[in-house]
């Protein structure tokens, strides 16, 4: 009989047992490192630290030029105590350098407005018949310059509610001389403006919605959650109601409704409660800080927590959605046969409204309930130039991150007399 000590285990079994023990040791090491590095709750989930927004020097940093609903750079901001200038590696210092900007450090915007999807706008409006091109949101004149250069048969009527935008447009369009007329007006007064100018019809129309880079990058205008300034947000400085009036006087329920209706803010009630508890507010930095503390940590990592709230307040201050449907309907009614209307929107609420107005004008209507046929539509007055909204190209969004939210829709007026 062979002694038990002389029996040798198979090589495969010995190797399997060795690998199993090694794997167990590695697993134990990982668990030990995790438990030491990250504080955890009783259920094993990590403890989330509240987000702290630094506004050293009274400033929260600016973003690149462009146009959009808000300054859209994603960020989860570290605290000033965690990252100070000159500490850590050069890479870390460079990454968080913008947290410590002062007013003197900020770079001025290179131009008033970098027109979004300019090539697509020109492509759609340049074939319009000879006549009047109405730019209902002329801004700094970026789109208008490109269209007038490509379409010599068109003359421009440019309107804007922002006096500073009209000054910038006058400079950029000066070379076109008598082909340009600029007026200070909201775009829901299009028929009145055209009547006063003796132009009952137009052959091209453009709406570039949202807020411009020039407005975002000037802290005194109060549009940006990254630049500390007065809580204003008025596009027309002659208007009376400001964002501070809404934030400091609206009741909690009304405030939550504004955030949800204008920006689809999923944490509208939580944010509204935090605002009411901490008000009054006088600056954008104060408001952004309170919003950041109210939003759960997971959502703070995806985008700036104050982005949607600031968008909703801006829309409310300027009545943007309330006047948009009326303005689009009026613009379509003023179009001559084969005239075209192009709209650039920057958030889902705007795009849904534009889509609804255009499809209704095209004789289409949504079904009253899923599974039912659509309601009989009115007679079509336009045709959709595209079924789906066009988006900016990858190269444009790379060069101008604020363009990424843009959606373009266009219609052409039918010749109803033919």
C-alpha cells in the first residue's frame, strides 16, 4: 500500500487551487483599499460630498463664444480649498485655473455673436424670391451679413429687443447701406413693424432664438450662472421685471411650476424650496450656489446644476415662449408665395412649439389621443422643407460647444392663388 504522504496531487488541480487563493487575496485587497479611500454608508454606498462652487474674486468663469440657451460647459466644480493656484501638478493647476479668475483675468468675447448653423441658414434662405428678408432676432448681425452676401435680391429689416444688439448689428451691417433697416422691437410685433415701414409682405424670415454669447459673457446682464453679477436677465433693458423680482417674490409652488414648464427641470420642487428658504438674492452667484447645494450629486456630474433654472428664469422674465407662437404665426402670414421661414431653437420647449406651429400651418394636426386618427387640419399654407429638425455638424459643435443644442426647422409658403 502506498503511503498517504507519497500521493501527489494532480498538477491541474494544484494550479487551480493556487489561482483561486490568489484571486481571493486580490479581492480582499481591493475591498480594503475601497473601504479606506471612500467613506461609505451602512448599505455600502459611498457618501457624496456636497458640491461647492467657488466664486473667488467675485467671478464664476466664462465660456467660449457662441449662442445658446445658457453657457453649457459641463462641470462638477471642486472647492477652492481642494485646488489652489500653484499647488499640485501643472496639469491639475491648469485644469482648475479658471476657478480663480478675477475680473481682470477674463478674456473678452472675440465677437458679439458667432452665428450658429450659418451655412444651413444661408442654404435655405438664399433661394428666396426678391424682396424683404426679416431677421426677427438680428442680434449682432452674423446671419444677416451672410444671407445678404449670398442673396443680392434681398433687403433686410432687422429687429431686436436688445439695444446693445442693435448697435452691434448696425456696425456689422454698415457696408450694406440702404439694403438694411434696423428697428427696436419684440418679434411678436412683426405686423406692426412691417406696416410702419410700408412692407406688407416678406420673402424670407429668420428666428434665432435663445440668448447670445455677448449677453452671457457680460456679468452685468445677469444671464450667466458662471459670472457673478446682478440678477437681471432682461433682454430689453427698458423692461421693468427682472429675475430678482421672480426669485424673491414668487411663492414656492409658482416658482417650481416656472422651472418645470420652461426648462423641464426634474428637481423643480427641491430647487424652489431651497430658493424660498434662502432668499432674498441679489446676484447670480448667490443663486447658483444655492441651486448647486439643492441638486443631488449624480445630476451635478452631468451638467451644471443651475443651467436649467437660469434658462427657465430667463424665459419667464422675457416671456419668450408666450410670444413665440404668435410671432411665428404672424411671420408665416406675412410670407409671400415661395417665401421661406427658418427657425433655430435651443431647447426642447422651443423646438416643440416651433414644430407644432409649422405642422399646423402645413395642414397637419396631432391625434387627440394615441391610436386615434388626427383631427381634420386647416388648409395648408406652407410646406415643410424637412420632416425632422436639422442639427449642427460635428465640426461646428467642436469649434463652438454652444451650438450643440441647436435645432433648425424651415417651411416654404405655398402659392394659394395658383
